[in-house]
């Protein structure tokens, strides 16, 4: 009798364990399922379809024709793609160092002042404003004939400023100015979070030892802020390579393709020329470029990023 009781207990335990695991699995599917479906439908499937389409020739309506790597060879030899790539690099070089450096200075300035929350909200306001609305406002500010900037430069300094958005020499710096202003609040908030995570006791101990403010910043604040700087650099470079909306509104890629960037090039091929295969190939090349740049940054960060631990 005792043996049969032991066998029955041992037989029921696995069933309860299995049923518990099944319930946990069902709850997991219930909570994760919608997110997984969204990821598959709006991220992974379009990504896979874009890779496949880059190997085909398609106008969006007719039959898809397999062309292999011809689209990639065509893009690498296309003068418009090379121009877009150079302009994107130029825009990145203009916006990333300037934007991150200015954001760090602003974050240091408002880190320990009264009303820090108000300053943070004011600087962050452009980030939550529609990029199209921001671009339309700046289009009027930078207008060569009646723009406020040129009127101020003429009246205040007696200068003869250029038509910023119609001059091939100044169009990319003008767009970069808009990009830096628009993203300043986001970078500042990220830096503020990093500054507030630095233990104040380290800075106080350095001041007790006679260190100046600059020495405290150079030897303590900046090294401990390098993880935040690394994150900001990675995100800023990705955003700069994906610049499109400001360019579309401000210049539409002109003048003479002087503001044509990679994402605008992808858009132009797909929705103006209806060359979806070539557009997908350009998008894949952009993806590979960003992936390579990001991986290089993760490799290089071992040399200069310091962990607080």
C-alpha cells in the first residue's frame, strides 16, 4: 500500500511541473506574442524583403526580375550615389562633433544650477517638435531674400550674406545648423544623466587635494563620462547617416545635388524613378556602412571608455 502511494505521488509531480511550465509558456506567449508579431511584421520581414529586392529589378507594379549583384555594382559606380555618400559624410562631420561638444557644454552649465528642470524642458522642446515644422520655420529663417538671419547680418554687421539654402557651398552647413539645434536637447539630457551618475565625493576629494576645476573635469568628470559619450557618439552617427526630413523640406536635395544624402538618394530612386531594386541596393549599402562603423566604434571603445566600477 505504501509503495503504491509513493508511486502515485511521484507520478503526479511531473504532471504538475509540466502543467506549470505550460501555463508559464502560455502567459509568456500572451505577453510577448503581440510584440513579436509587430517585430516580424514591421521590422524583420521588411528587412528581409529589402535584402531580397536589392537582388531584383522591379518598378513596383510589374514582374520582379532577378539581376543578382547588378544593382550593387550599378550603385557603386553611380555618380549620384557617390555624391550622396560624400554629402552624408560631410553632414556627419559637421553635426556630430559640433552637436555633441555643444551639448556637453550646455549640460555642464545647467548641471548644478537652480531651475535645472526648466532648462532641461526648454532645451528638449525642439526634440519633441515635428521635424517638418522645425524645418519649415528654419526655411524662413535661412531664406536669402527675407530671412531673419540675413536681415540681422546685413543690419547689424553690414555683411552681404549668401542665400544659405541655394548656394552649393553653404547649403550643407546650413542644414547641419538645423540638425545641431534640433538634437541639442536630446544630447544635453543624455549628458545630464551621465553627469548625475558621477559620485560627487570623487570631485570633492580632488578639490580638497588642490585640483582646479579644469583638472577635476579632465581627470575625473570626463573619464567617468566616457560611457555616456560613447553612447551619444554611436547614436549621433546613426542619426546623421539617416538624415532625410530636414533635407526634404529645406532643399529637396538641391541645389545641384549639393544636399543629396544617402537616405534621400534611396527615396529618390524608389518614389521618383520607381527603381525599387536599385533603391533597396542603396539602402543595403547604407545598412552595411552603418553596421561597419558601429562595430568599429565598439572595438575602439575598449581603448578610451572607462567604467565607473
